[in-house]
C-alpha cells in the first residue's frame, strides 16, 4: 500500500475544532424489565453506581449490548467489539453492520421500550445533534472525561468526540494507470465509471463529508455546500461517478476502483487488500482538506443502560483508544495518552501525516450542509 501523505501528523489537538463543536416495527418488552427506570439508567458517571466494579456487575447482569451500523472494517470496530466481549460477560448485538448514521438514529428514535432498541450511538455530528434535539441522549461522563478537550465534548455530557480522520481518495493502482490525488483530478476522462462514495450522502456522514470536501475544492465554503453538489453533478455528467456503494468487497471485485472515503477506512482497506493482490493507494486531497470526528452517546431509552455506559467506558479507556489507533483513526484522547505514555507507539507511527490545516465546521455549518445535500443530491446525480 502506498499512501500519499506529506509532513504533519494530525493529532487530536489538530482535530480539536472538528467537534461538536463536535427499521421500525413491533418488538417485545425489554429483556431487562425495569432497566430504563433503573439506577444505571440515571447514572451520569460510574461513580453514581458506586464505581467501575459496580458498573461492570450491573452490565454483566444485563448481559447484552445493542449497537447499530458498526462495520467490522470501520476504524477497527471488529476488534473493538471482540475485545469488549472477551473482557466482559456481555454479548454484543451489532445490527446492520453496513448501515448508516440515519439508520442508527431511526433505530434509536422508533424503538423506545423495545428490547432491540439501540443502547449506545456512534454517529456523525449532525446526526448526533439530531439525536440530542429529539431528547434521545442520556448525559454520561466517562472516566477519561477531564482529559477530553472541552471543544471535543458537549458541556452537558450528552455526547463526545470518539475518533476522527480526513476525507481521502483511495485508488486501485493496478486498475487505474494514474491514481488521482485531488478532487479536480477526478473530473478527468480517464476516470470514467471509476469514482464512488461509500454510501448515500443524505444518510451517511462519511458520504456527506465527501460532498462538503468537494465543495471546498470547488470554490465553496463550510457555509455553502452547493458547489459540492455541482461537482458530483459534473462527475456524473462526465460518466465518472459510479452509483454503487464502495465497500471492501466492491473494491476487490473491481466495481469501485476509486473511492472517496475517510483516510482510516481507505488505509485499512489497503492493509486488507494487499495480500489479495490489490495495490490500494491513498491520497488526502489538498484541494478539499476536510476532517471530522464521529461521536459516542448513550441512548436515553437504552434497554441495557449499564452495558451502554460500560461500552463508553471501554471505548474511552487506553485499551479502546489504542484499538482506534490500530485502525488508522485518531482517537479523542490521543494527545493525553501520548503524554501519559499509554498510546501504542507503533500505532501512532503508522498514522499518516497530512499537510495543512483542515476546514473545521461548526455544528450549525454541518447541519446546514446536510440540509443542502439532502435537498439537492437526488437532482445532482439523477
């Protein structure tokens, strides 16, 4: 795997402004009767339950954790879930691993009182803000709360940054003679029927970010995503845009030889595809330098409230944060872990360096971009 990246490591400090400032149907009654009215459901920290040992005991008594759309190849989620299950006597039900942020939000909003409701949410900022507006989030402060920079967490503890990265361009160097390195490169005729996104930008935070980055590369701004829609309209008009969702499988099969996605996903794909003979190169486009964090939050209506809180504690522990690092993403506590020596040095060294300072949208700007894209995407690529 050859990664095109220049000189400056993107750390949690560099991403500090990328923050918040960061299937319906009938279901059975919750399998932990009274769980949503339990002491765990009201706990805003492990201390409220008497400490971590008590939290672990309550979570293992529940025995289950429901999450949604956590793809195993996404930022090393496969290892994160496996490590959590190995450490605790808790079974993780990961519904629709290939799903979207919108799907996860829908599952949280429409399954109140059901045993299959989502316990913990992993969402892009605009979707997590929607969850907050809908009153779906329960405040919770993990043990490492104080070490998370203020700009990377909500003051009311409703959610906090989790892991982040840059929008990048992945390319199968054996299928594409000259791999593109910028958004403007993607408009070249040599990339006909080759350029894809990893989802629908009206539902997927990563695909939405790709459109915003395209806007920045096309004279737009964080307040104006329309140039991004115009870019993809032009890409479609030239015959370069592939409507298929880019995945590890579609890349290996040659269906999506160029994919606009988070750098940690593209880098992870490269590592997995190399033994299969695919030379997957990764470039962070200088003309659309855009980065963002995803966020974690507890569903206020979680059927397994203790397990939901323990999941967050695990994700924000040194063990969990190092799992993100091994997946090429930048965890929220990276700087703090570098200082206290708990960061995996080899994993830190493998994180690509990137030139320049990324554009850093506010919550309001991201929400506005989402609204613009939701309204205009269908017309742009129809």
